[in-house]
């Protein structure tokens, strides 16, 4: 086990060093030079950071194709990739557009014709009439089934076997609609949608630090699973803002970009939906939108792009247009004290470490103890705590045999690279397939009483955050975990 851990650690260190790339490629400027008062950017950041139950991981603000402000609160960094959940869908829409532009398919094509071997014995008129357009606007006529991905190794056949109501009429948001789009593009191109985008878009955009989950049946998941850096999201937003044009080359047709950012269906909540994008304001802005608050906001009227990655249970994407749009000017502005205020503001953002004391008399008694854990949703088998004068180390072995030795700082964050997978709320078979890691965990600690240890783990190149309370009594430990602001609070025990 020791040799296995040392090898894994060496691999993580080597791979961790390779992650430091693909940043600062977009041109930089100042807000005033691009016609945006710094006070408006400050107001946007203050608004975002003030949203309850929200951890902002990154914010990038672009005007006229230039980054005018960006922030990565400690312990997050520009270099870290981030899982995008449904923000991935917008990239699928672009891939469909590429296939349409190449005359490989049309939005009026019937979905059933692409999957003759996956169809049920009796094909209803409703299933037969479902089109690619219906999938793009989330109106397949199929009721979403959150368990299908977890209960089946193959997803297309049971999905197409479901009852289909009249397609194209009623908005029913479903990531499996996007999954079918991914499968269709793979059928007509002969390669996964991820490989297709790497060839047709990512190469020209110079997006290399990117991967995407794959389903058990070998199809890019599409509706989720994109693992990418914030600046690469900004490039995608800028491509859409420029109507598909990049460095003088038309990568994606202007007509398709227009369709992506045109309302095709009413969602029933006062927001329109385009081709795998949401309406972001009433003046023409649209956004890519993922769970826990992953956004690419494209604002054509203001010639702006805003990228946000975060972990939130209370996101408010309308803030971007409400705060920034009214302040934008056509001409460059004079620099005033607001610029200096913004620069100081950008430097001070960091996440507070946990409270408590640096040491406990109990620490010495824990040094030689390993606690075997009861069943838990994180797949942890055992845990041990090693404490010295400089730091605290948490050693966790999981059900997959990975041993993570995580360093936690007192009143500061320590970051450790590990091959062990982070907690992930996606409920699907073979999740993480295609995402190799390693994963980075920033941690801090504090003793809140003589026998109670408070830990915070931020999986800084993923999305997960764990707030742990460990209470020791003799040879037992009780562990309580708050996860991603979710309402359930897992509790489990361990015995030395």
C-alpha cells in the first residue's frame, strides 16, 4: 500500500505541474479603456459574492474581446479545470451546428432514423415525428427520468422505449435530450462529439486542457461532463459573440449562432430557451447554464462576455445583465479612483479558513490510530489523522484502493494533488469515465474543542466542497459532512 501511494503521489505531482497552462491567452485590458466603469465591475463582484450559500470559484469579464477583470478567490486558480454540468450543453449545440453546416444532418431530421437498432418493437407516431429541433429546444415529449442513467448500462434503448407525448410542444428540461444529440453527431461524423469539437473548434481556439465524460456505451455524455478551464469557457463565449468567427476564420456559421441565441420555446418560468442556451436578459443576452452556477453569459448588445464558475444553491444569473449592462459606455472612460478600488478588491478575495485552535492534546493519542469507517456515500474505508507543529494530515483510503494523504493548513489553505476521485452528485453508471484526474484538494482545519476537529475540503479543480466535523470519543469517531450546500448531512462512524 505504501509503494502504491508513493507511486500515485509521484504521478500526481508530475501531472499537477502539467496543469499550469492555457491561461493568459486572451488579450487583457482595463475596464475604463473598454468603456466600462470599474465601479460597475466592483458592484457585480460584490453582488455575486454576497449571494447566500455560494462559493465563487472564478469570474471573468470581457469587453470587445479583452479580459477587463478576473478573480479566482484563494484557494482557486485560473489554471484549474472545472466540471461544467449542463453548461456542457451549449458546446453540444455548437457541434450540431457544425454538422448542419457540413450538410451531415438537418434540424428537421427525425431522431428515430438514427437509431434503427435501438427502437422499440412498436414505434408510435409521436416517436416517429420527434426531430433534432425538438431535442435542441428540450421538447422531446419524453418525461425526464433521473434514474435511467444509474439503472442502465446502455441508455439509448430504454430512453427511446419511453412513452412519447407530442414532441415540440412542451419544454421539459432533460440532459438525455442532449445525450441523444451527442449520439446523433457521433453517428453522422463517425467520431465522438468531443473528438469532433477538438478537430473543428478546440484546435482553432487553442483549447487543449479539456476532457469530457463518456457514457458506458461509448458516447460523449453531452448534457454534462465537460471538464475545462475558465478561460476556455471565455473563448467559447467570445466565439459566439463574434457570430462564429475567430482570428478571421468562420468556425461556426453566423446563421447557426443566431439560432442558438434565439428564443424557440417558452420555459414557463418567464425565460426563453434557444438551442441549448437560456435567455439571460430581455435585450438579447443568452447564457450557457450548468448546475451549481456555471455560466457563460453572452451579451451582444454590450459586446461583452462574462464567465462564472461556482458552487451555489442560490444562483442568480440575471445579476450580470442587471448590474453591468446599464453602466457600459460606447467610448473609453477616464480612470478614476474606482479603478484602484477594483484592483484592491480583486486581490482581497479569498475563502475564510475554518475557526478553532491549532492544537489539541488529543492529537498525540490519534497519531497511531486508523479508524475503520461505516458505509458512507463517499466510499471512504478508513481515515487517520496525523498532527505535527506545522500542519495536519488526513489520510483517507477509499473503496477503489486509492490512498489520499491530504495536507490541511491552519489559518491558510494547503493544496494536495490526489488520484482519488472527488465527491460527485451525478447519478450515472461509470461516471468519471474519460476524466482521468488528478484532482486537487485544498484543505484547512481547526480544533473547535479538545475532541472536535473541523475540516474544510475544497476540490478546487472540480466542484465539490466538504465541510467535516469529526468528534472523537475513545476509540470511536463520529463524522458529520455538509456537502455543496445540499440539504442532506451525511453522518457515519469509525472505530479504531
